[in-house]
């Protein structure tokens, strides 16, 4: 494939980010740049400020990756207006300026919930990755009132019950706009099924990837521990995880990340005399060493997660997963079996952890399968072979339709 100039649109991009989807976007931009392509990334600083007030450390971008942070000057009012109206004029103007200066070939939309629905009007062949359920759901999580899987379109009532203003721009015109997307990528089969069910939208199943991670650290057998990597939020099932390890005095847990439940995590750490240990953020290699030494990694959720990056990085290190039966999580531990599916209860989590820590043969098999699963489905090489084909077919499809 000849060198391309790509436009990436994404609400969040490192270091102005909160979760793994933005890191995946950076990984993809850097991988494309290494292959000789040029990538222009547009993201919202204002959206980040809605969640965080800190000023993150900005690193030098990879050559070939041009990052365009957008700040409106209106602070939190800007993403609020974008959510309400579907319009994000500061971002639209930034993209118009880039397109005046650059001859772009294709646009790849990622999480654009706070950039505005007008992103889908950019006059370029378009690829959209459904990192979340925003195409279907104003909440982006496909959870009715935040408590149960949505099975029907009652968005206005759900928005009001969730304490959010209704997005009146969604409707027949919105669904027509979505149907005109050149190509849609679903990182999980679960996402693919929901897009088909709600929107009649055909999409391509392509799991997310992460760079190969290597650690010399072996599994700690004598004093085993379990790892949790992610945002410290209740929707991650962290409240139930903490209850489990608070009551199970024979199990150890190490927690990595930041979030609103940090105070509760520190309280449990004190109550358990360090059986539950909190590490906050660690540098990449140090975190990899910690996950590599764990008997398993917990990747649970009270919502319908898609294809979380922390799970992929655990698989790359040969660390089995314990997941619950939500969204795309069960897909990550099957074919070959590289983890266990558990109920998101104290009893369910305890039983799954006991099974792995109490059976050396099972743990060894799951760990070996985890690495095989990573190489087959989640490595940069596996991803880029399929992604290159998607870019080529999207460009051809646009030419045929023009």
C-alpha cells in the first residue's frame, strides 16, 4: 500500500486521556507512521478538562504523527454544548484548517462523542472504530438508566433518568448519516452484534492490539497475587473486587491506576494490612513486571465493555484473565482458553481465582494460551494486516461511490 495521509479524530489522546481507547489510537498512529504513513490527530483538550484539572506531561510525538489539540477558550462549556447540540465548531474549524494545508486521503474516527456528530460529514473516505456504543446510545455504554443492558430505544427517558439532557439531534437523520459511513470496525463480536441489532449496521470485527510486552519476571508461586489494572471506578466492578479481597484473608491483590475510588482502595489497603496493595500509576516496564508476576489479572465490568487494552496487555505477558460475562469480555478468554469467566460476585471471583492459583497445570495452560491468543489476534502484525486491507477497501469503495 502506498503512503497515505490520514486524519484521526478522537475526543481523547495521550496525554490528555482517561482510558485505554485513546492509548490504542496512539499505538495505531505510531504504527502507521513507522510504516511510512503520515497521521494528523485532532483531539479535545476541553473534554479532558471536564474530567481532570491537572496538566499532563506532553512528550515529543513520533515522527510522522502530527497532534492537533483543540481548546476553545470556553472550558467545560464547549464539550457540554457539543454533547447537547452535536456541533463542535472549534474542532470543525481546526479540521477545516488542516484540510486546507494537507491533501488528506482518509479519515479514521475513534471516540468522537465530544467532538460532535458533524465529524461524520468530513468529505473524505471514512473509517469509524466503535470503541464504545456512542453510535447507538447517548450514554455511550448501552446501559438502561445505568443499571441494565439496553434492549430498546428509549433514549430520551433514559437520558433524563441518568441526569443528562436529551440529545435531540439524534433521530432519522442521524441514523441515515451513520448508515453512510464507508467502513465501521467493531473491536468485539458483541459490539458487532449490537450495531447490527440497533442500527442494521454491518461492521468488520477487528480486535484491538497492543505492542509486544516483555518482562523477565516469573509468576510468583509461593505468595501469589492478583492484579487489577484500570481506572478506579465502580463501573469496573472494583467495589465487588475490594469486598472480595477484604473478606478473603488468604488472597492478595495489587491495584494499579487512578480514579474516584482511590480513597476506598486506600482504606481497604489499611484494613487488610497490605494484602491489598495500591500502586497508583507506574512506569510502563514496572507495570509490566507487576502484571507478569501475577497469577491472573481481573478484567471485570458492571457495564458492557468492548475490548479493553489492559486485558490485551495482560495476555501479551502470559497472564490469564478472570472476566465476567459482560459485553466483549468473555471473547477475550476463549479459543484458546486463556482465562476464566466468573460471576461478578464475591463468591464467583473467589472461585475463579482459587481455580487458577490452586491448579498449577491449569495456570500453565492458560498462561501459554494467553500468549498464543495475543500473537494471533492482538499483536501489531496481526492487526495491521487486516487494517491495511480495510484502508484499501474503504478508499476503493469511496471511488466506486463517487
